[in-house]
């Protein structure tokens, strides 16, 4: 090394740089020589994700959907759209993009050294997907580059593109261009048009993030980028580009979860995504997802709803939804949002919410108990009162008025004039706050049409909207003696036997046990003979609940519970509208008819074999308060009542087919207590046995 001493410092730097360059060349050469390109048949086969019931039995699989096709059966526009989106220099580059690698390296070093950007060409993407892991490390990146370089010298460009198009993930469980073409458009890859191909090409960057159904604006922006790229590459004429319109994409569905179970699958996937599981891992990661759904209870839910609300070819048929939640934990035990796989979900997120009618009244009662207004407080139940700014409030057209009745009796018969005035006395905002505390989420603001709560919240009409799953959770809080629990579907997730996710229950006290006990006591009277929900009585076990019917019979509810299970049932029309002349009931569907019967059929089956548990006894919270002065009755009442009327006594209960399923295993949450004493409220002064305003 003595010869270096005679060189200037500039020449020494030059020698060092040259030596380093030669060393790098040697290392690259050795790495290139030692690299072998695996055969396509060595590509690891992705495993489907198994979705299990709570007992470990299989509900269905979210599997890999892929069909290999030769490049000759992939339309030219499809090939060009993919290249325009991912690698416009594919046919001219050496398998890697030095400029892209340097740009990504600079970004990654600037970001702290972790690999965030790849600068990947299509050849590199294929090397990564086919032969390597998805880990973001420099070692994997170096291997990717060597394989891509070797492939570019030993494998033809058309073959690389063919293999890439057959392995890339396009979202919606579709792997490869053929599966994507059939999934999104119902055509073979050979028939894809430029506008259709641009939709598929747009999804590659982020299948979930650019799904046309989930993110239409983002998907369309990316679609425009792809088409503009095709024009720049002279693959699409300017005239055809100007005439291009976004194509119709098929609704996504899966055959692995038939009928109503597919909507359970959708809820599970949504929950997994919220917990950080990317779509490709869910659809092809070999996961095992154990849900909270009890097999026997789910079967009972499907049978109970579909036997009472059969399929119809009407343009606007009657539809139903049912959700059952375990009190105190939030576990969703059964879920029915609709009968069609991939169809509209009437139980939760597809709907913005529907008016709950008088199923809101228990929250009004709980709010009153919070203000120390006890169950024995007397209110005027007569018709045609002016209450809290609302003129001529009535209960039911044709029924004689009530006199003074206590709050439990008012709930039993669902007397509007009592509960509207009670809501006014305790404050509508307090009622809203109690409902939110019980489990109605903030996404259901309960502000009504005016944007702030009014006493109308007691009747659940005028823009007060909730979801079926939220009412099941809200009533579960009463069943759990005041403990609120956020509903959830996923119990745990394992990957190769290793647990990678376990549910953490979100619970808290909504109100005192005494308030829950007294509200539950009043709701028990609703299902007694003469009450609006008498058809919801269960065989040999106590039950509490409340009916709800909105103006013009547009929505009919029954929400009820035992100590082990809280269930909300809703019946309405698919496109909205009055429930007149449907399901063989000419006079209209009320909460105390079809929904109550569905509730009974489901609960009797779901709780079969479970111990009979009693509710806590009445706690006698509060005192006999003095309500606001009764307003002078309106001299000329209008014939139109405030929401809904009583069920005509001649209506026969709808036929609900019995369910024959094995007993459901639903662990009890509330401890057994002595049965509460029966209530004997003073009968109404006159009129029929069931004079309810909003049953």
C-alpha cells in the first residue's frame, strides 16, 4: 500500500471510489449468478379464511377466487389499462426501474430507514407476490430486484405480464384478471372494454381503498388517471377517452355464505377491517375467525323472520330484521339483516336508521327515574291535550280517554299523552342522553327533524332514527341492570394456531341498578294480558319489552329481553311506506302483531334448554312526583292522531313456523333473583282491553 502514499488526496478518493464500485459490481454479479427464478407452480397457494360460530362449528369460508388464463384470453385493453396504471415502461425497461428505486430509497431513508415505498415495476411486483413474502425489509427488496433482473433476461415480457395478471389481487376476493372480470362485470377477461379494464386497474394500488362501492369518488379519480395514461401511451384515442363513461359495477356477493349469513359475513369483515386487518389478509390469509354468533340462535332468527315475513315479488315488499345481543357483554348472538346474499342490510349500516316509535318510551321512563319521578306518579292519559307546544295530542282514534294513570300503566298501554308530557317534564335532552348512555351510538344523534331534541322523542317519530342493532344493545342495558356494552361480532382471530386478535369488551354503567330494575318492571307489564305486547309472552319464563309503531304504520317494532338475551325486531317495507295490506293483515302491521310474534318464536327457540332466570324485584326508585298541570283539552280535536293506533281485537296473530333447532348456549349474565310481584294497575276508566296509542 506504499504506492498510495505518493498519490494526492484527490487521487486516493478516486481509487477508493473505483474500488467500491468494482466491489459493488462483483457483488451484483455474484448475486445475479446465484439467483434462480422459481417456476410459477411454486407459488404458494393462498388459504381461505374460516369463519366459525361461537361453538367452533364452521359458518363459511372467505376463500381465494382465481382462474388462470393465458394472455391470449385477456383483452388488449385490459393489458394496456394495467400497464397504464402500474408500469407504462414495462416493455422497454430491464425489469427494474433504477429511477424509481433511487426515489424510493431516498424517501425511505428520509422516513427513518424502514421500507415504505418500493419503486416497483410490474416485474418486481410479480417477483414479490409470487416468490417472496410481503415483509417490508431491505433484504427482501434486494432479493426482489435480483429475481426481477433475472426474469427480464430469462422470461419473455408477455409471460411475465400473463403471470402477473393471473396472480395480482383486485379486491372483492378476486385474484387474477379473469376472476376480477367476472366478479366486477360478469364477463370473461377476453371481453373487458377499456372503461371496464380501467376500473380493475384502479383497484390494484389499494383494493379496499379504491372499491367503487365503498369509495366511489376516489375510485373514479383513479379511473380517470388510468384512461388518461392510456391516451398518453397512444393506447386509447382522444375521442374514445372523451366519450368514456364510468361503467356499472356489479354488487358484490359471495356463494360461501348463503342468504342471511352473507350479511353476517359482511359485519365480520367490516369489524376485522376496523381492527387493522387488510382486505387481502382477510380473503387469503388463512385466518380462523371465531364469531360471537350462536349457531342455534342464528338458525332460529332466520326461521322466525322468514316464516313471518315471507319472500315476495312485490315492488315494495314487507321486510324484517332481528338482532339479539347478550346483556352485559355486547356479544351479538344472532343477526338477521335480510334474506338475500349481498343484499340490503336492514339491521344496521346499510340503513341510515328508522323511526323507533314508542320503543323509545322506556328511555323516557329511565330519564324520569333519574329525576326521582317514581313509577306511581299519576299523569293524565286523556285524549286531545296540548302538550309541550304540540296541539291536540291523542292516543287512539275512537278509544275512550284514560283518566289519571301511573307511569307503569301508561307504558303498558303505550299512552302517548302520558309519555309526551313526561318527556317534556324531564327534558328531551335528558331523554336523549339516557338513550345514548344505554347504547344508542352518537351516529344516531336523536335530534329529530329540528336538529335538537323535543318531547316528540318520546314517540320516536319526527326524524328520531335508530338502527335495529342499536335498540337490541340499548335494551340489553336494562337487562344487565344498567351495564352498557358495545355490540361486537368477532371473538378472536388465529393465524396458524397463533392468536392474533382477541376481543376487548367495551362496557360501562349507563344508570343505576334501581333505575334498570324499575324500568324493567314497567316493561314486564307490557307483555301481560291487555298490554300492547302480550303476544311476546314467552313459554315459562319472565320477559320484558316494548312495542313501537310509527305514524301511518311505516315501521313496526318489538324490542324485549330476558336476563340472558336482548332482541330487537323490526318490520317495514323495503322502500318505505305504510304497512297496510301486507302479510295478510288488512288493517296494518303494529309492533304488537308481527314483530311481537317473531320475537316470541325466536326467543322460545334460542333460549330452549337455558335456565329460567328472574328479573330483580322492583326497586321503588323516586317518589310520587307532581306532574306539570294538565292542559285544557282542545275544543275541536282533529281526526288525525299522533303516531299509530291500537291493534283491532279481531286481528289474529300471524302464523310463525315453529323452529326445531338444538339448544343455544348463551351463558347467563344476570344473577337469579326472586320473581317480582305481579302488578295490578287500575284499569282504564272505560273502553277496550288494550287501548294503546302506539303499540
